C-alpha cells in the first residue's frame, strides 16, 4: 500500500515508452488482443515491472512506523530490531546490517539498470533498420 504510488509511476512511464506502432503492426497481421499483450506489451514492459517491484520492496522494507504497528510479540521485523538495538544496547551488528542494506540497495539499483538496458536493447532491435535488410520496397528495389 505504501509503495503503490512509486510502482504506478514507474509502470506508467514504462507503458508510455512502448511504441504503439508495434501493437498496431501485430494487430494488422491478425494477432488478437491477448496475443499482442503476451507477445509484445508484456515483454517490453517487463523491465519496468521488475523495477517497480524492486523499488516497492526497498520503500516498504525501510519503513519503520508501519513495521512497528505490524510487528507482534512473537514476530519482530528487521527495522524494529534495529531500532531496539540502537535504543536499548550498543551492538556492532547494527553496523553490519546497515552495510548489508546499503549493499542490497546498490545491487538492486544495478539490477534495475541491467534490466532496463536489456529491455531497451530488445525494443531497439524490433525497430532497427538492420532488421529490414533484404526486404523489398514497393518499387522493386531491395533495401
């Protein structure tokens, strides 16, 4: 619930970046709506969906107040445990946990960059001029 605005913004930006001509071309070749969504829209939107999931997880993982209200006597979440360690005792494990969380955030951002790079290569290959080599023009010449 907390991360919904972030996920929606990322997904809207991703879906706006998809070229509608690809969907129109598939429809003109007889593909149904489900086939267009499964074969064109979802693969091109996959990097944005993964990025939205990662950023949503990072946002919700770091929220202390919601974790405080959701924790019970039997279950203690990591943000609550870190807060209790800092409040009631001096423990070097908090430093280790913060270093791991920083490393996790850096790895998550690297993963998002990698997924977006792979996704942009896929969309670029669908629209590139090199894929049309050898296709005849209406005038009879090959491109």
